């Protein structure tokens, strides 16, 4: 591996113009494709094989209006008045009539005809139906409806718009992300002491990110790409893009300071640090691609999209960065006598103990005490994770000042929280009257006397002559545990109800679909973790040729993810620091959060494992002295791991300011997880564990050592034969 990457790095350095032109051509091609075809992001989440999805598929043909996009216009009369007052009723009827003629609208239902007026007669709810999916709804159509609805305010009514016309925020870049980049620049300048050196990781990260995101948006024209996929790809791609370039550039600067020729240094940095980048990137890609095992297309696309940007980050780091190092030449060499020059020389030669070496020596002095303290501390941080509650987002999780959130709250206050999360009970017959069968099913549900049911509607027949639906309104909101229990209770009774009515009965609709998603994700966590962690551990086994190192890496990850989950629960469910972090409402977090956070954090945690332990392994291979290799590896890698972790923290923390509550808890969990994993697990627990087990850290059975290919991560084949002969060979321990 090191030899191949060494040759690639040297070729990129020598033919830098060609490599740079290739990347610019790639960006021009995908950019031109975007300009020509645009993008087509999809906000719809399907759950193949679930009862709710089966019902939705049937309703799309039999009763399309029940599965299309729906808007709600909520009117409220002033205190002491009612919506039945002539002036207010006239204003509502004019507004509903105008809404029925709005772009893409199929029909608008008058609340007085539908008897959708609250008991105190102060609130009226009008339904606006669109015969299309959310991704086909134009933003201009939503704006037109809002304009029509808000005109009713001139009459003295309060009017708000809600419904499924609103979806997640998707790809948005705001001031928070800009601040994150500024922090990254500051960290890079402090790390390298050079504006040129600090600018290169940012430049390569941006080029890889632009190529990846443009390619993803272009692919959305021929494949289904969810609206939140670019957000995750942006967040992960930006972070790893900077980090991978940082690792190679840091090795290059250290070698330049020692007097190595610029071309040889670029090639060697690509061969050694580049090997760590390739395998670190592979672990991230494996973890993100593992999201496909869940079986939810929406989540699979998110994982594959983010994996694609990580792949671009790796390719940029091992091809474009060496080319740019060629353009920079010796200008990246620290100025003789400068602070950066002294630091690079002393760190590279081992004459000076930097902060990383001193910290490693401290935590390895009493390794057992360190291990116990870290495990207990992170265990305490993970305590809130036991109360993690999951649900799909809805308008109740939107920002309090948004019209959809105000409409949601008005509906809850006037009609009850369950009106925001109605259940559709689908009744399909073979040849009998579907409406009669649905009536019997509705009576059967009523006879169950379920305490969570607020009301049951009269059946509505479909257009196919075989289908009808019954609407069940829960007492609690769509994300409440009572509603989840209600769905399960009704489904438990549907076999008997279906037999009695001689029909197939399914509980479906958006609320039931959200519950199905949460259940499927919960059931998928264990197989996902087993597959992803297993494949990643195999990669680490190949890289480090050790049994202890991969197992230790996995255990450390579990501690980090537990702490990350604990932080998410404390903020988003308990409300700690909610105001300071801009969390508009507390309650269950996005159902996809645990599995997405696990995938991303596992991959990034393995980045630090590879960055740090590869230097320790390299020292051990070169010297054969275990204790010194742990300290020396920390001395060499601590500064780059610290810089990488701070940059990733800044990037992820910047996304915590986003309004999209699907991304916000993921970003917070990743920010906390990165800090914990880098500084507590990798830079504290890892040296302590390696010191505790001694030479056994590199133990590998002889039979397994013979079976595994030698990837030469340490770059021993790059050294002259006389230097290699001087080294003490390291063999697998039996």
C-alpha cells in the first residue's frame, strides 16, 4: 500500500499541472451537468415491507387525495368573538375559496361544511388538498397559499398555515457553518504557523466537497436522493476533507524541516500518512454504507451520499494534495530558526517532549487507574442515554416562530393534540361493499374501548369499489407514547376485525408510518452494528496486525457513542442548555439519529485510531520497543489529532445552529462524540490500555499472521536497504 501511494504521490508532484487540470475538469463537467439538468431532491420516506407502506401504496390508487400533500389553514377569532360572526365567517369563506384556486391545489374544504370548528367556536380548520407528492410541490405554490391565508388577518382573524406541505429544511448553509470554517482556519494557522500551509487543507477539502455535492445533486435526476442527504454529506465531507489533508501535510512539513527534498517528502508523506488516510477513509465509508442494511431507502441514500463525499475527500488527499505540494515546493518548509521550524525538528527527532508525549507519559504511569477513571467517567456521561426516546419529526418540532408550528399548536389547543396525528384504518374487500365493511370495522374499534381514542370518523369510500378508510383521531399527539401504543393495540385487533368484516384491515397514514420507521430502526441497530463494526475491525486487523488494537478500538467507540447519546438526551429531551443551543422544543429526537450518529462517529473514531496507533505501530516496527513506541507515537500524532478533532468539532458544532431538527441532534451528538473520542478515548484510554497489556498489544497468532497480506502501512519498503537492515525485525508473537 505504502509503495503504491508513494508512486502516486511522486507522479502527482511531478505532473502537478495534469492532476490539477483533471480535478478542475471533473468539477466543470459535474457543474455543467447541474447547470443543464438541475437537481431533483425527494423529501418522501418510504418503508418497504411495512404495514403502513402497504396501505399507502393501496391508497395512492384507490383514494389519492388521502396520500397527497395536505395544507391546513387555521383561523382563530379574537377573544370574545367566534368564527361564526358574519364578518369572520365571510372572511374565512373568501379565503377558502381563493385557496381552492391556488396553484397545484385540487380542492379546499370549507370548515363550516366539514364541521371542523372547535367546541368554543373560536377556531376553524380548513383542509387544502394537493393531488401530488411533496417533492412535486413547488415552493412558489406554498408561498401563494400562505399569502392567501395571511390576507384573512386584515379582518382581525389570526390565520396560520400548517400541514404536510412543510418538510425538513434540507441543505442550508448559514452563519454557523461560516463560523465553523473560520475556527478551522484559526486551528490550521496555529498548527502550521503558515497561511500557505493552513490554506491547502481548506482548498482541497472544498474542491473535494464541491465535486462530491455537485455529483450527488446531478445523480438526483436519475436516482432518488432525499432532501436531507446533501446536508449530511456536506457536514461529513467538509470535516474529513480537512482532516485527511491535514494528516498528510503535517507529515510533509515535518520531513521538510528535517531537510528532506520536497518531491521525496511529498511522495513519502503520501505513502505513509496517505496509507492512514486511505484506511481511515475506508472505515468511514464502510460505516456509512452500512446504513443500507436497515432497508429504508431514505436512510440508505443518506449513508451512500455521505460515503461518496468521504471517497472524494480521500481521492483529493492522495492525488490533488501532492500536486499542490508540487506547486508550493520548498515554500512549505518552515523558515529556518522559526518557532515552527524548531517545533517540527524537535518533534520529529524526539529531542523535545511536546504536550502529547507528556500527556501519554502521565496516563501510562498508572495505566489501570487511567482506564478505570475513563470508563467510570464516560459511563456517567452515558446515563441519560437510557432514556433515549425516538420519533419522526413533524410540525410540532419546527421553530416556534414558524407558521407551521403556530398552526400545529393552535390545532392542538382547539381540537386536541391527536388532530395533528390522525390514523387511517384501511379496509379492502374482495367483492363485498367496502363502506359496509368499514362501518363494521369502525364499530369494532369502538367496541375495544381504547382509552387513547378521541373519535372515529364515518367511512370514506375509495374510487376502486373495493376500498374505504376510517379515520381514528388519538387523544395524544403523533409523537406521544400513547399514540404508539394505540397503533399497536389496533393492529393487534385487526386480524379479528378483518375476519368479521371479510376484509383486509391495515393501519396506515403518516403517523403510523413514522411509528413503523422507529420500530424498524430499533430492530436494525444490532445487525447494523454487528456488520459495520465487524467489517471495520477486519480492516483494523489488516492495518495493525493485532488482536488487541481492533477490540480496544471498538470498546472505545461504544464509550464515545454512549456519551454522545447522553448529551443528545440531556439537551433535546431534558432541556439542558436548550435555549442556548437554539432548541425550540424538547421531546423525542429524530428516529434516524442513533443509527446515523453511530455510522458517522464510528468511522471518524477509527480515523483517530488509525492516525494515532499507526504512528505507534510505525515506531514499534522500527525500534521493537513497545513502551517507547506508545510515547513516541503520541508525540508525533498528538498535534495533528488535536487539530483534526478541534476542526471536526467546529464543523459539527456549527451545524447545531441549523434550524433543521433532523440534523441538529446528529450534529450535537457528533460534536460531543468527537471531543470525547479524540481526547478522552484515543489520546487517554488508548495509550493506557496499550501500556497495560505491554507487548501483547501487537500479538497476532502465527497462523493468522501468515494468512493476512502485509499492507506495509509503516512504509518500511520505502527505506534504503541499509537502514532497513539496521532495524530490529518484529515478528508475530505465538
